[in-house]
C-alpha cells in the first residue's frame, strides 16, 4: 500500500526558544499597557459613569489572554526516537521527526508517536502442525513504527485501546500492542500449520519446526511483515521461543522418542559388537592362537554378542575340561 508520509522540515521560524522570547515580550507589553491605562485620567460620560474606561482594560486583558494561550499551545518538545504527526482540521500536513523544542501552528493537531523498538512475548498457543498433531508454540517479536502515516491513519488505534475519544500516549501504545498481538497470533498459527513438529520417519529429511531453526524464523518474519505492513510497522526480529507437544499427546510422543533413542543406541551397540567379534576372530586366526571349526566359531560369536550387547554384566563360566566338553 502506497504511503502518504511526509517528513516536515523544521525551519528557523519554528524555533521554540524564539517564540518563548516573543511570549515574554508580549507579556511585558501587556503589563506595561495595563499600568499605562490605570494611570490615565478618569474620563467619564455626561452622567459621570466611568464604565468606558473600566471595560477597556477588561477587554484588552481577555483578548491578550486568548492570544497568549493560543500561542502557547503551539509549543512542543520532541524526545529522541519520537515524532509528532500534524493534521490541520482533518488534513494531514506532515510528520516532525527532529528532536528538540519547537513551535508549530497552534491550530495543528499534534499527535505523539513513538519510533522506539518494542518487545512482545507472545504466550504459547495450542495449534495443529502439518500432520494434525496438537502442539504448543510461542514466539518473541521485536517491532517498531516505520511509516507514521500508516500507523496513525490506516488502523483504528482508539478502538483497539478501548477509548472512543482521543487516546492518550499510553492508550495509543496499548492499541498498537493489541493489533500486533492479534496479527502475531494469526501469523504463528499459519506458519505452525505449514510444517510438521518433527519427522516421524528417520529417512524423511523435510523441514520441521523442531529442526528448521533460522529458516522457520525467516518464514515467520515474512508472514509478520506482510500482516503488519498495513500499519506501517517494521518487524525487527521474530523468533520461536517455545515449542512442545500439547499435554494430551506429550506422554505418548515422549515414549516414542525414548523408543527411537533406544533403537539408535542398540544399533550402535550391535555395530560395535560385530566389529569387535570380527576383530577377535581375525586376531585368533592370524596369530595362530587357537584353531576353531565353524561350529566353535559360531558358539564363540554367540557368546561374545551376548556379553557385548547385554544390559547386565555377564557372569563368566570357566570350562575346566577340554575344548569339546
């Protein structure tokens, strides 16, 4: 969506200290004129009523108070990484991003907006992965306002903040947080549904939530950018910070993982045992320690495999007779 953001340049005439000095000069002039009017001779009407000279200072004072107050409304202080979005009777006239003390047209509506980065910790939510398994997934998101026009006029922050009137600074921030939270929840659900939690088959090398790492985070950032761009929000970083099976299947999946671990360990043990048996037979044959027929070799292999692959310690039995007894 095309933006209408316009960064308004701050000129010398908008210097706040210059207008502050002007205010003090006007105040001194008003005091001087008031004293001067008070010292002037009392001029009355034909009937002796001094109403005219009493009303003149009152009218002058009211007019000066109105103009002085109106001029003071134009002052504004902009802190670092903050800005003011200016509108003139409903028409957008620009955004002031410079920092300092300035004076703008008092009829401008000056809306405060923070450009600082904000952090959102999205609570884990229950979703279904690509295989339909219920999982719990959460994320942490860092975002900030990039486009002030979209941020102010493309989304209804006041209603999100629960305020029908003009929102305060804190209510505006709550409105943006509410918008970001809702869109983050939707993006997280979509990304979680595109991938499986883990590969059910060891031969499957597809991308999963558990093994995806940076690729999953990049996919999540892309989804968030597409959803938050309408509000002029830039996604600085988004990462999955919590991932687990839902409680109803967690125990079953834990047993499955334990079974996979046991099978993997057994495969490694058997592979090592076979290599050790092969080494023992070759050593006996090459060094001519003892000659064994095929039947005795089979018995020796069986005994060695039982000893090496058993979970419990083997109890040796010494054969005191001959080899064939």
